[in-house]
């Protein structure tokens, strides 16, 4: 399981998974009903991903999203 703390990390995970599955941008885009150009834009600017689109991409790529409590911070420092 991957823990994400940024949109860029999500994009790297999604692109890596797509490539590992041997899928092109065009193939994935067609499955979620967008153009290849739009998927390319979302992969390069993941901050534009909506939750609906992220869930659709995850489903096509055989991934699931899970939310949970953050692990408590370590140490006694306020910072």
C-alpha cells in the first residue's frame, strides 16, 4: 500500500501502474470517457484530478483508494 502526501505522488503511482499494465494513455482514456490529451494533462498536472476522475482511473488500473487515520507524529517536538 502506498501512502500519498501530494498530488504529484498520486500521478507517479497512476502512471507507473498504467505502464506496468502495458496500457497506453489512449486505452485508459477511452475506458473512462475522456480524450488521450486530457489524460496526458491529468498525468502531468494531477492537481486537476477530481475525486470522480481519480476513482475512475484507480478502478481501470485495478487500484483502490482507502482513507484512514494518520499515524501519530513521532517525538516530543512541537515542530
